[in-house]
């Protein structure tokens, strides 16, 4: 199965078109402005001197690179002259300040001039990787190859440092302390056809956990050779980027041992360490994967970037295995764990995505847990949202010969080499989709994991979680969408006695501003919910209301009467990704049932 170029897919009005438009109208500008205010943009001039304000941080290159990448995807559709000008200005500075040898890194050019490639944890190759991804995106969007050539020169230098061992610069490490260069080199190879980048990609993946120059540590997934990986460990974003690169590797080289490691680590995450929202990396300490089933709601870390990393991994597993269950995880992240990272007005962000806000929140980041922030000192997530929302088209379709796979649903059109597939739908407000097809022999339509029954207007076969239609022309498929209660495995302590609510792919939550302040005093009536479903046509989602109860305050005694008072109350639920967009409110995804 092959990835479809995002440029061959167009969104029509609907959920993702509106998110993409908001990203263009607000979020790209907002992130750029914050980066300008904090010195991240001007840092590319490499004029900072000791004593000046805004001392460049070693990961600033990557923040801005992700912004350029996001702007590039946008430019491919909008040709926005302002975005082009900003990107060109940055590329001018990169070109000016690139060393004769090809090296480019702001921090090691102006702050620590003699430290090049000496400290593995200082994100040097991570920054290089994001710049390479930006260069590929900019080239594909504009046809201009200047930035691509700059980054190929840099890649060539990196290859000489890390692979030959004969250069003047002796590296103190072999693999990056923060994975990313692997994904980037593979993209660089795909864009240029230069096998040097494929070779370097292979080198960095193979060397991880497998050479004496790197520390043996779980935090950077360097405790084991990658083919021996069975369990997700360490920093969750780093892990997600590595596993995604391993899936690229397994597909490119037909490496079955690597594919098996990918499958097993994917299963490890999705069976023991993922929140119902798709959030991964539950531990704030080290932003890392926690123990099995240790998925606290108030304490959830679930970084926005980690959900994005999981989307990248799941998408590549879908391509590798042709199995719809991986696209289910992409969908879970799209509508929940990733999207909760940005506000409805598009200009503030969550780094950490908790599943519960309560009066007793006593964790160190509580100020940014309850309210989205305009910027974070470590600001990896906002530009990651930029590049994700600007390229959501990449997740919708894939292809194999004359067969087309529909992996995600939304009003959209895919056209390539005489094949045309159009989806007409109000998804995710309802599950009915009309699909018009020309030029394809087979169409594979993902049967969503959340869907227990569906109807189709013509006969189909089932294969790997897809409904397969032969000689398709005009199909109407209806994935019966209704609110459902979700229970958790009993080993997850924080969800005992509680349920979550889903409607289609969307996870819901209760906020105190719609209900009562102390959400610990509400109970859901799961036997007689009497659902009321209201469409919010602006945000293209449904709002839910159901029967429940308000109970008396929890007793502080160890034992007390179950409820001395229990009154009927309608409970209002909103999509989880929409929480914290009004006043600061308490919030719960997992709610006690009556
Ligand atoms: Zn982040």
C-alpha cells in the first residue's frame, strides 16, 4: 500500500476544511508572531552575542522548522504571499549562515561554538531533521529547490561525520538523543532519490541501542537494538518518532524482523499504555511512558506532540500492514488527543492534555493544565499542530495499483492518474457517506473500530477491517453512529466504576460550566440515558445531553451511606477536544455511573 500525496486530495467544506482554514487564518500567524516575539525568528540571523537578550535555545531551529513545514503545506493550496515571504526570509538566513562544510545550527554557531556534535541530548540532529522535513515540504509545495539543496549539503556533512569517521570533527555520539533525523532522511531520500540519504537513514536506525558510543538508556530508546524492541519505553515523542521510522524502514527494506518489532510495540502501546483519547506518555516526569495500565486522569501528561507521533506511527503501520485497525488509531488521535492541543479560536495551546480537571489538581503544571497557553518555553507542540492541521489530507487515502483505500472520512476529493474518489458526508456529525468513484477497480473503505453495525448500498467483501467494493461507481455507506458508553480494563485504577462516552470517533467530556462545579457529584444513568443529540453546525460536531443524577457531597469518612440524596439531573457532554474554551472549568472524561 502506498501513501497518497496530500496535494492530490482536496477538502470540501466540513470538519477538516474548517480546521485547515483556521490554521491558515489564525494559527500559523499566531505561532509565527510568538516565535518573532521570543527571538526564535531573528535567531536565524546568527547575530546573537553573550549579553544580548533572547539567548538561542538548542531546540529553537526545530520550532521554526516545523512552522516552515506547516506553512509549506498551506502554501501548496493557498500560495499565500505573506507565508512565502516569511519562509524565504528564513531560508535566506539559513543559506547565509550555513558553514562551508554544510553545517547549520543556531545554538552551536553563536552560543557554544566549539561544542558541535559533542552532546547527544542537545537535539542537534533533531533540529537538522526538522529542517530537512521543512525543506522537502517547501520544495514540494513551491517547486523551489534552494532550501532542499541547502539541507542536502547539510545531510552530506552529517554523513561524513557520522558514517566515515575520517572528518576533522570527531563525534561523541552515534545516534541522536531525540529521534527525528531518521524520519527526515527517509523523506529526503523519497524527494530526491539520492540513496545516500537512504543509507544514512538505515545507519541511524540500525545503530540505535547497538553501539558503544551511546549510553544504554530507556529514555532515548537506546537500551536495545531496535529489532529487539517489544515494549514502548522512555520519552514518548522520541519513541513515537523512532517507531514511525522503524515502520518506514520495515516497508522500504522488506525487513520482517523490524516489522515484527513495530507490530509488538504498537500492540504494547494500544493494549496497555494509551488513554481513551489516544494520549500517550502518561508520566510528566521525563514526559515518558508509564507502567502498564498506569493511566491517571488528573495527572495525565499526554503531550500533544506524542499524539502526533502516534499518528505518524499508526499511519506507517497502516501502510505496512494494510490493516484498518491502524487507521482507527490515526482517527482516535485526529479527533481527540491531537486536536485537544489547540483552542477553538486557533491561537492557544495545550502541551499536556489531562483527562480530568478538579479542584484538587496538585501537579506542578496546573496553570497550563486548566487553561491553554499562547506559548510555552518549550514550544514544540504549537508548530507541530501547524504542520499536522495543514496536511491532514495525507491521512485520508492510500493506494495500491488501481485500488484506493479510504482510511479517513470527510467531505473530500482525491484525484490522481485518472482515478477520482469523492466523499460527500457530514462526518463526524453522522456516519452516512456517499462515495463516488471513477477509474478505480476496487475501493477499500475502512470499517471504523467504533462502529458495531453499518449498511452499504452494494455488496462487499471484508478484508483486514475494510469493506471491499468491486467495480465501484456510487456507493452509500452508513456507519450507524450513536452515543456509546466505554468501559476500561479493570487494571486501570482511575477508571474503576466510571464510563466514558463516545459518539463515532469523538470522545466526550463533562465540563462544570455546563453541569455543576464538583463533577465528582454527578452520575450517568447508563440504563436509561434518553440521549438528546444536537448538531453544532459551526464546529461540525454533535453535543450530547443525557439522564443522570446529582448526589450529595462525598463523605470524608472511610465508610458512609451510598447516597443520602440523589436527584435527577440532565448531564451535558461536549467533545473532549473542545474542553477549556470557555471559563476555567472542572472537566471529566471518565464519569461515575449510577
Ligand atoms: Zn510538544
